[in-house]
């Protein structure tokens, strides 16, 4: 049995993980899905919510519940949060799972993964939306991602604008990311010809990293929760 801490990607709360959490509990694991600060309602003031706010919230959850031998799972944006949590709580985190996720890099923000022109456009959108990174609509969510129209609509209706500072602020790591014990989960519909970003590909040479693939799109907790839960259970068994 492992302690799983599931961190949702941008615009989402703990609700997004429920289909996976239910299955993991069925496998005998303890599961803690979190809703990050600023993502409970669209009306919340996010002026003071930065990347460290999100990292601190997850660390406080681990400390409060005295969790040990933890597998921290981060999706999309929250790969950065998960990686930083593992960096800060080495005595409690046994393994990190990055699900189609951005990776933390010391001195760089999530938006540094974007081309400069797109990064500038996203920052303008955040400024124009009261400090929130606007959520995509259902057509964008569904596009080539293995979701039904109903699933895409369900996601889009529940999305909340994401606190913009968290994607614009730089990460601070205390040791090289390659030293973490980690699994990277690729969703095949996101990668034409299996290509991934250079920083993710570079981790293939890290001896404590392994790579897995699910034949679905960017939102596997919705489009393929059974496959994702089974993979996470395998990760837990492998790293017991």
C-alpha cells in the first residue's frame, strides 16, 4: 500500500482525479487528491497565489497527515509543483509521477516552455483576466484528445481560471531534477511520431527515471482513468 498525493493540472480541482482515486483505493492505496489555492471558485482573489503557494499547500498536506512513502502525481502544470514537492520533502516522497506534465527547471517558469511570442501573449491574457490564466473552451479541450463531446463539455464547465502567477514564476530546485526517482507518463495523442520536448527526452538517460505511455490524450484521468490507475498501481508495486 502506498500513499498517493494527486495534484490536478491547470483550471481543475481534486474532482478531476476522482475516477482514478476511486480505482486506486480499490487497489488498497491511500489517496489524497488536492485542490490547489485559487482554484476552488472563479471569484477567489488570486493576487497572492504564486507557485510557492501551491508547493507549500501540498507540503502542508503531507505534513498534516504525516504521510510517508508518498507517490506524488502531477498533471500538466502541476508536474512543476510535484517536482518541487519531491525536491523539498525527500524524506517523505518515494517517487514522483509526471503525467503529460511540465518539468520544473531551476530559474525558469512553466511559461518558459512556450515560444517567446506565445509566452508574451499568455502573459497579456493573464493581465487582462484579473490575474488568471483563462481556461480553454470545450472545443479546444476535445480536439484530438480522446474525449467524448460529453466529457469535454463536463471538463470545460468545471474549469476555473488558473492563478496566473503560478505559471509565470520561476521554480527553485535544490538538486538536479535527474536525481529524483520518477516516472514520466506520455499520452500518445499529444505526441506526433512519439516526439517529446527536449527537456523531457533528456530525462531518458537518468538512471532513476522510467517512461510509460498511455494511448489517449492530454486528460487521461477523464479519458482513460482505468488505464492510468492501473499504471499508477504498477508504479507503486515496482517501487515498494
